[in-house]
C-alpha cells in the first residue's frame, strides 16, 4: 500500500520496492538449491504441440522478430523410437539458435530449445532435466514441462498451446496462469486438430491465430522488464484502489485483504491482454467493460491444485491422522473441512486417504467432509467429480482403478467417495465456520492474504477444531509462531491444536473478520469512477481537503478503524510487530484517557456531538494542544466520526511575577484536581462500560453461539439433502441415458436381424419355451400358413403343409435335450424340405425356446436320385467303362471294368490308366489320343489293343473315347473298352 509520511507526502516507490523484493526473494530461494551460475531471469516461452503442430510452429517462428529477448522451449508428441528432424525444420523458420535439449543444459536467451523424442523434460534452477521414457505409457509431457516452468520461473513465463489432439497441456497452462504468467492458445478454428486448443482455452488469456502471438509476446516482455516502474508511478493517482473498488462493484468480491503484490501481478496480466499501458488506462477499461471484471476475478481466483499434491506431505498427514483417529474417534462422526477446495482434487484426495485409513484400522465410522470455496464455478466443477486423463500423472494406477471410472477421455470419481463430501460456496473471511472438526486443510490460501487477516484465520481455525485436531497447511505457509498450534511436522506443514482458549476478540460471530466494503486507507485517494471527468474545481476541492481539512478517523461499534484521513501521527501510534486496528490500542498513551471518555460519552447520548479539549499531547519532546470532536454517522449507528484538531504548540508557562507563592500553589493544585477528576471520570466510565458490555456480551455470545450451532446443523442437513437429491438426479439421468442407448441398440439389432433374414430368404420360426410362436419370417408362411396375429399362439394349433406329423414332438425333444435335430421331409405337394431345430439361447446362455429353419432340398434329392439311376444303368452295361481326369487318372469305373482287369475300386482310384492291369494300356499312341480328347475335344473309335482277360488268355479289345464337359471343373474323358468277338 502507498503510505503517507507525517508531512503528507507519499511514498510512491513503496510498491516498486515490495514487488521487486518479492521477485528477488523468489529467485534467491531457487538459487539456494542451485549454484549461482544457474541463475537465469530470462523470460521463457514454452510451446506445446501435437498433431498438426508442425505447420503452426513454422507460422509462429516466421512471424517472430529476431531480437525477441526470450528463451523458447518446444515440446511435441513424438514416438520414443522416432528419429526427429524437428530442430532442422524449425531452423529454416527462425534466426534463433536452435538446439536439441540435453540433460542439465541451461536455459539460454535467444535460443530455441527442442525437447528430443523419447524423453520427458522439466526445468529446475533454470536448467533442463531429462528423464528417459522406459515404456509406452503416455506421460503428458506438455503438462509436466509447463508445470515445472511455472514453479521455477513464475511470472516471467509464457505458455502457448498449438494444434493437437487430446488434453495434454491444459493443466500445465493452468499452472502458468496461476503463477501470473501469460497464457496463449491457438484459435481452434485455425488449428488442424482442435482437441488441445479447445481443452486449454478456458485457461487462456487470449485465444488468437498463431501469426498474432509474437505481437503479444513483445507486449509481455516490455511489461516484465520495463513495466513495473511505469505502473507504480501511476499508483500515486489512486488507480490501484480504484481498480479494487470497481472489481468489488462488478463482482461483489472484496480483495482489500489480499497481498498487494499478488493482485498487482494479476492486474498486469490483464493489462497485457487488453493492451493497456498504465493502471489508469486499465481502470478506465474496467469501468466501461463489466466482462473484464469477470476475467480479472477468474485470474485472481485461479489456483493450481492436483490430487495428492506434495505426496510426502500427504504421507505425513496419513500417519498422523491414523494415530488421531485410533486414539480420539470412537463412534463419533469424523468431520473435516477443506478450505479453498478449488475444483475438488484436494477434498477427494482427503476422502480417499480417510477411506484407506478406515480399512487399515477396520474402523468404519461416519465421515463428513465439508469442501468450500468462494469460486462458484470451481465448486460446481468439484461437485461433478469429472477430471481429464491428465490426472494419471498424480494418482497411482491402483487408486485410479479403485476410486475412479474411466469414461472416454475423462475419469469420474467413484460415487462412494463423492457421497462423503458436501461442496458449498463459502467465504471463510465472512461466513460462519464449520465447527467440531477433526481436521482442517487450508493449503495455499493464506499466502495470498495480509498478515493481520492470516492471524484472525488461524484463530478461527483454532476455534473450529476439536481438542488435538489437526491443521494441514501449504508448503509455503506457517502458523506464524503463535501459541495456538504446535508443529507435528514443520517441513510438511502438519500442526496440532493446542489446548488453549481461542482469542476472545475473534470468537463468534466471525463475520467481523472482513465484513466491510473496500476501505481506502489514509495513504490512498478515494476511487474515482471516471478519471477523465475531473475538472479544475474538483482538483481544487481535493487539494483544499487534503491540505486544510483536519485529520479524522471513522471507527465501528467495536472501535476498529475503518477509515483514516490526514496526519494522525500525534494521536495514533503503530507498535512494532503485528498491528492491531482497534483505535484504543493505537492511541498514544496521553491521548487514550480522553479518547475513552469521549467515545463513552457520545455513545451514551442519542445524538449530537461531544467535544474534549483543548488538552496537551507530547510528540518529539514538544507538547501540542489538540481537541477531539466525536459525532455519530447516523442516529442509530454505532460508527463514529472522530475529528482531530491540531491547535499548535502549547504556550510555555511564564514565571508568575505578581502572584504570591500561595496563589501559585493554589493554581497548580486546581490544575491537578481537574486532571484527577478527569481520570476518575474516565475510570468510572470505563468500569461502567465494561460491566455493562460484559453482561451484554455474555448473553449475546450465548445466544449467538446457540443460534450458530442450530443454523450450522440445519445448513449441514440442507446441504446433505441437496447433495443427495443432486446425486440421485444425476444417477437417474445416467440410468435414463443408458436405457435410451440400450433401446437404440436393441432396435438396431432387431432391424439388422430382420433385414438379414428377409434378404437371405430363409424360412424360420422362433418358438418360446411353451412352443408358442414368438416371430417368423415371410418365407416360412409358404410351409406353415401364419399371419401377424398368430404370434403368441401354440404352433400345434396351425395346420402345416408338411408331411411331418412329429414336428411338435421333435420340437419338444430338442427343447428338453438341448440337442440339435435335422430331418428331411416332404411337403404335401411333393417338395423335399430339410427341417433344422436348434435351442434358442439368450446372451447370458439361457434357453428361451427353439429356432426352426426350413431349407428347400428338392433339387439335391432329385440330383442324387438321378445320379443313382444313372449309375445303376452304367453298371448294367456289359462293356467296361471308366472316367479319366486331365492327368489320365481313374475317377470312377463300372463293374465290368473292375471284372475285366480283376481289380477293386480301392486299388484303382486315382491310378494312371497306363498302370492298370499288366501295363497293356501303356501305349504311346493311346496316351496321345486320350490327351487330344481331353485338350482338344476330339474323339476316337475302335482303337484296337490286346489285353489278357481272365483265364482265357489274350484277347483283342476296341476302345472308344469322348470328352466329358463340366463348367465347374477340368475336362474329363469317358473311355469304353469292348471285346472283339471271334
């Protein structure tokens, strides 16, 4: 905050000093863990890309000026075994020095660093650290790199997400935004693949085409290197206070208790996004564009969180909370409060931790976890319990499989864990706390708040915890060395409540912690709604008010200072250490009695004013004459306006020259009596006021505490009921959606089956277990006349057109034996039909009936009959006959052939004709003649050969041959052998 000096001048350099020291402290802490040679405050631009990203990278570096003054890091999704030529490709698009990153390589200015395939990279101490990928499990390399840069560099980092599929980079970009860096995302419309840009867009300061990104980088570089001085000079015009005032006016959130440095960095980011070059210019944008207030609010509220963040800290918490539960919890409900729950990762982590502790102790007691945050959007997201696949990098596979359901590219928390948590929008600074708690998790919230508010929150949490309850803080937080908590593990920030009374001035009601609007302190000007509307008259009024108006202070009913104007150094003194803002604590010792008296006097009246003075106050060895005038701000208000008038130095007493010694003593005695009477009056006033206030406070405190407990109980019940109803509604919606999907699938399957049966022209009937018709195909109607209304009728009631009297009996046999059956029967018009019966089995292998199919086999039957007839005819012929294939091997023969050569079918099938008998048919002329028959379709008759026939000796035979043509196979030859009669 800008402070007033005693002469009224302002220290405009105060913020510059604070902000600079904050950044130097952050860098010095990093340097302690790394050598001084590693120190590098160069702005880093981290770029993540995947599919389609090469084209976008080329476009980006084509538009980038050669002297950007930044270091660039590119990480792209590549297969581990891929031999990448990305450095060579990018070198064609930029004048930057392009290098492939190696382990321990320092981050260098004006250099493009390319992460090689097969490695994941992080940055620590301004150096790269590579880890080889040992398997093909996706590690989210963009998230990993971005998060490490945000932690290592902080506000001087830019994160850019380009074309790609999936969600890698979303959590990393969120981390950079939370560290007050700049976040840019390629416009999904211009990306070849919009998965990564669309996922990361909610955490982007700007979503824009790639070619416009370098321009924004230059603006950011100017702000981070030269902008602090310019911006802080503007703060002397009260623009910083004006921005907070406008932010509260538009959003209802009061950030006056937040640390100035934190707010400044968030404001600077939004200035870059809005091309504002000064705080006054940004304040004007904020007053004219309410949507910008929402953007600034989200920047301030954003918080990086993850499941089981800081695993070592959670390990210590698990050990300590296990001991606490085993020693302190019998059958009572275990109560936990997670303050600043953000999007729910931390309360779900605590719920999983408690579930594992219960299983270990076999102590299954009721659990209530209250998770609160002021960000309604974050709370809504937490309620849904749906997270990106990126959480794989923070959760073990065992926990992931047990406590989450994989849904596409997301994971949803198990309902049993979800049911343990009540999420609520709640401001810990203004709303009543939850009480009777066993554990409070308040991680990475206190670091953003002013020390005085931190102290009050520690007292609030001390009040809310049960005796011995645990407090779990963030890695950068501490209890401040107070006497309310004892450190169990200081390094991992686990504390235990000490059995001491909570500070009385911080007991319920707690809504006094921060229940006022933005107050502009004496070191700042009141917010100006439109600076450009100021005229010379207003400027003159302001100067007169600052220079000639007496100092004044506004206090509330508890005597806490709300507003200060002018130089109050004579009346109020700031003590060393943590400051108390009660005016009686701030009052100078010789001013306090008068102040107590006038406050009591004015509050005892129904209106008007009360004045005290003039009286003397010493400052710097000089006694000053002052007076105090007290006024109520309204007739029924407890707020008071105290006007402090400086009447100048007290005149020195002149030595009495005329008065006698006795008269001088009488005058001094009268003065002492007057002062004594004032002291006595003040004492009586204090005693009366304290006695009355004490009784009132006792009664009020008891009533409020009782009311608070009842309201808290009611609120918890309502929250629980609301959550249960919400959960039930979500379940019903899920079930309804699943059932709708099942119906669609069944309809599609039914249509497919119907079309299949109709198009294959298969006659089929489907019967249930009672042999009643369930359905049938159209071709089946020709054999068993059925119509649609016959569905549900017994099959035996319908007269069949088959000569098959045992149809129903056979169907019953198949149903009971579960064995298929096939039969060939004739229809009444003489057609042959094959009937097949099979059990009808459902998807779970239950038998729900039988399926009967009918196939027309009439042509097959007739063909077999014709073949049998032809064979009988051939066998009755006296001449020997055989069929030869294209290789002149026997395919078949008649009885006369086997008798002539005295052979059997088994001995001759497949043998060459030349090897039959004693080789008499191995005649070259015969072989050639047969091949001509097969290949050319010729024929021959009366080819004479001499064969030994049986016991009669040699005999002459005549051979005749014809080609047999079959379009489905190779040609064959029919050879007949006939004896020549003597």
